[in-house]
């Protein structure tokens, strides 16, 4: 297991639980946008989570689903999409012609985020845009949880998967952010490729038990993630055996035993996605290392009210 | 009544309700801070409300209460204040030694804003700081609702009150923002002084019926505002008779008749402080011109979901 500084930036401790801005701060601002990341940084967050998908011209862009997400993508007329072409089928220039500054209030997805500000003219960022921001002197202490989305359609295309990893790692290296970036995925095989491409970069292992459905309006990762048949109680060990440094369990799966086991093995435990007050309180009781949240202001308030620092 | 552009910037219309960021965006970020104003601007708001109080060295600063507000002011040790000296008793340099980036979660006031981000190192802005920001090319279309807080202790000190108004107006003029600023107060006599000092600047009349208590943790304005005995149904007429351009009633006081009467007299109606979804919906039904809110993202979402533009 790695003990690199990018991992330690996510490690909690006595009276300390870290806050990771999920897709920036999805509860407050449109997800995976530069405006969202800038907001998260402006309130002092030093840990950002976001999702990377590859375009047809092999440019890593920051968006969550493998297809343009109809409830958050609008066309040149300002209308939400009615079909969802694959990101992998479009060149990056075309992807940036869409506006991702609003959420469709009639969609089930939109109803989940009633407080999200709505701004016209926001574009899908390239990975490079965020990395460039992070190089500024003001953000020298910010670390990244870079989720590589694993497309089930390319699951067996090793050449493509290696190129995906290589492209992402190359951009991180060009930006000199290797020491401040975790490579994060549900796809444990893809994380093996990451370790092989970038042995000095820590890997972060996402899990979600198969009985828990994907959140409304989001791609499921069930088809690309291990099933853990007969091994559910050994997940932290499996993460370590696979060379992982951080374990990122789904909020409904996390238990006191799991957290204790993981931490005794030296893993960092960051839980996703923790938005409700009672869930924040449960994470405090469990003593997790980090909380991944759409509402970082709410988590800051709650932690401080409980006498817990978040950095 | 004035028909200046600063008023029209607050005027709604068919399918249009304006959004005014209350103390920036108090539900999201610490109130009356530059960070809060910058957030409000970043999500496209073009109307900002804030409060001005005078220091002992006659510097207009942006803060709500006449006394340093214990639940939001921390001393050099990072502790919330236990006493509340008057702003008017302290020089501006001393006021800026306090940190206003957090809210005391144990206070009744703090409990009202559970989602507010907490940032260390935020200072009380001088009026001049905000005016300087508004002069930037990006913010040429932003208008201000500048509330002058009327200190009951100086109610009968005409010299002091005239100087207060003159100082505030002078700063607005120096920043060349006369055409983009409303002078706003509960104290109708003070607004007379404003009209006399700055005849070309529109005035905005706040009202709250005496049976409605001040919101928890906030200075009451009851002692400086008219009582409207026997004239409650004529408030919009009184605003017009007094030379006002905008009427800003308290959310619990506003009625369909009041809105209709005010608008038929040519007044803009901006209602404070509208935070809850059912209240937003009520304002939509009433057809108010503008909603003053601590949660501008929520109001943007709701208006767009209802097919109503906000600018």
C-alpha cells in the first residue's frame, strides 16, 4: 500500500474528518463545472471529486455519465436533450457546444437538487481546465479524487482501456499533479492498469453492493465492479491486496466493522455521497476519514458544531 | 415618483420575477461578506441587498446589526463574542479585526442557516469594497439595494443622521454608482433625508407590521419605522406620497390587494425574505416584482421550473 501524500490529504484523525466536494458542490451549483469547482475551493475545500470520460478524439472531459445526460445537457436552442448520444461518439469541440448550467426540474434527477443555482453558458470542462486551475499558487494544497468512468461497452477492449488510462495519467503528469491526485474507480481491473501506468500514484477503490441501485439519473457501475460473492466482509483486505490506498464505500453499505477493519489495515475511508444531516452524524460516529458530499457547506457547519475540524 | 433605471432593474413583468441576493446569499455563505456577494454575482444575480452601519470614524461598513453580532463575530482567538459592542463605538480598523466567516451553531440564529459554508478569515467589508467590485466591467449590469440601518440611539440627532446619509451617498457618487443604487430603509424619515441629499437616487421603503417580531437574532426596526395606525390599507399610497419608488414588505404582511395596489401606482414590489418553497410559490402567484432571498439558487430553480425568467 502506498503512503503517498495524496492519500494523507484524505486521511482523517482524532477530531478531524475531511470534506470532499462531490462533482464540485452538486447541491449548490451545476455538477462537474468549473464554477462548481471554483465555489468548492472558495469555501476552503481542499479535496475535489469529479468524473472523467473520454471523447471520440480521446480528450478526457469532466462529466459523469457515458452518454450526454439529458436532464443536465441543453442544446443550442436552450432545450434539454431528448436523446443521449455517447460521449465517446462525439469530438470534444462538439461536447462543448452544449450548456450544462441548468437541471431539468421535471426530471427525477432534477428533483433531487432543488437548491442548485442555474446559470446559462456553462460548458463541460476538459480535464486539462481543472488541472490548470489547480496549478495556481492559491490551490497548491488542493488534492484531487479523479474518477475514471469505465464504459461497459469497452470492458473487453484492453487497448482502449490502456489508452484511456494513459491519456488521463499523461495530462496529470503534464500538469505536475501526480503527487496531488488519486486515481479512483469502481472498475478494479482498470485500477490495475492505473497502477501499472502510474506506479507512484495512489489508487482509490469505489464499492457499492449489488442490491443497492444506482442513484436516480446516474449510470450504474454494477457491470464493471466486483460482486464480492462470499467476500463482503473482506472488502478492505481485498482493496489492500489489490494495492489500493483508499476505500470509498457507498453510504448505505458502510458499517462500523468495515471502517475499523479498513483503518486497521492503513486504508483511508471516504464515504459517498453523504448529504443528509442524519447521515453526516452517522459518519461522525463511525469516524470515517472523509465525507464526499454535494453539500459541503452543510457538512462544514455540522462538523464545526460537533467540534470536529475538517482540515 | 422616480422612474430611474435603478428602479426598473428591480421591476418584474409578465413571466419575469427578479431575484435579489439577501446579504449576498445568507443561506449559502456568511452574510454581508465579499465572498457572499461574489457568489451571488457568479450565479448570475444582478441585484444585491446589503446593510450599512457607520463606525466611530464615520466609515460605512457592511453589517446588519448596530452591535457586533455575537453569533457571527469571532475575536482574534477564534471565539464567538460574549458581549456586543456598538459598531458606532469602534473605528473601522478595529471592526475589521473580527472574523465573520462562521456562525455559532449553538445560537438560535445559527440554527436558522444549517447549510451555510464556514470560512476562516472573512472580514466585515467596507461599503467601498463592494462598490469597487461593482465597477468592474463584468458587473456593469448589477444594481444595489443599499439598506441604511437607522440606529434608534441617534433617532433624534439630525446632524448625525444627515452626516450618515451624506457619507453613504458620497461613496456611491465617488464610485459613479448613483444610477445603479437604491437607498433602502425602514426609517421613512431617513429616506426623506436621502431624497434631499440625493434627489436623483430612488428610495425604497421597507415595512413590517408591528405584530410581526423581528427574525431571531436580528435587530428590530420597529422603533424607527412608521406604525401605520388606521392606514394599513394605504401603505402603497403612503410610499408614493413620500416619494418612494419601491415598496419592500415583509413576507408575512404581503397580500394580493397590496401588491395590486402598489403596482397600479407604479411601485416596484420586492418582498423580503423569501426562503421556503411554499413562500416562493406564493410570491409567484402574487406576481411580485422581485424576491429577496437567502437562497438564490433555490429561487432560480423554482422560477425556471415554473417557466418564469428571473432576468
